[in-house]
C-alpha cells in the first residue's frame, strides 16, 4: 500500500506541477485557488469580483487566530464535504467533491480517497506558508 501511494503521488506531482521546483501544494493552489484568492493569497483574484462574498485573505489566518495556524479548520474548509453550510450555498467550490471523481477513476475507490485527502493536505500546507 505504501508503495502504491508513493507511485500515485509521483504521477500526481508530475501532472500537477508546471514548473519543477514547485511543491504539489503550490501547483495545485495556482491551478485551483489563485483565480479567487489571488496569486499570493490576499483574496484579490480576478474571479473575486463576480462573487457575492469576497474570497478570504488567506495570508492572515494565523494572525486572526492568535498567531496559530488553524490547520484543521483550513483543511475542513478546503475539503468542504464535512461542512454544514451556515447561510445557504457557499461560493467556494467543495474541493473534496471536485477532486474525488478523477482520483477514484485514476486510482480506484480506496486509493482515490487517499489521494484526494493528500491533495487537500498539500493545499492546507501551502496555505500555511502564505501566512505573514
Ligand atoms: C470561486 C472562488 C473560490 C475558489 C476557486 C476558491 N475559494 Fe476559497 N473561498 C472563497 C470564498 C468566497 C471564501 C469565503 C468564505 C465562504 O465562501 O463562505 C473562501 C474561503 C476560503 C477559506 C477559509 C478562510 C477562513 O477565513 O477560514 C480557505 C482556507 C480557502 N478559501 C482556501 C481555498 C483553497 C485552498 C482553494 C483552492 C483549492 C480555494 N479556496 C478556492 C472562494 C473561492
């Protein structure tokens, strides 16, 4: 299983990264998140103007949480599958649901879920590096 997962991530990284020095998280962020949250996470991406709610400034999550990065909250927010909407629809896509069908198609139901979870971890880890 370990070997399978390692293989899966190698091929994932190969697909996702455009520049080789990029981490998976950064490549995925630029692909999926920057359009709303902006290249450096300040919430100023081009699609933001079209939304009812402004995309969050992702550079201040630690600052707004007493200096501690709220990792699990960020993870759950990105995944979205466990979140109960407070005020109807959310503007942010439910990434757990977006990633899963392709990952299941490519890697099967069990490994697919693992890959989806790992992609969300990579994203949460990358968002952590954006803190200032
Ligand atoms: C279509 C625009 C859009 C895209 C694409 C998008 N987001 Fe968001 N995001 C939002 C909006 C709007 C909010 C504000 C909260 C809401 O929707 O209720 C938000 C909120 C968040 C939050 C919560 C911040 C907080 O204050 O706790 C995180 C974390 C986040 N986004 C990360 C991401 C990541 C990582 C990606 C890429 C996988 C992403 N977002 C892609 C629009 C977007």
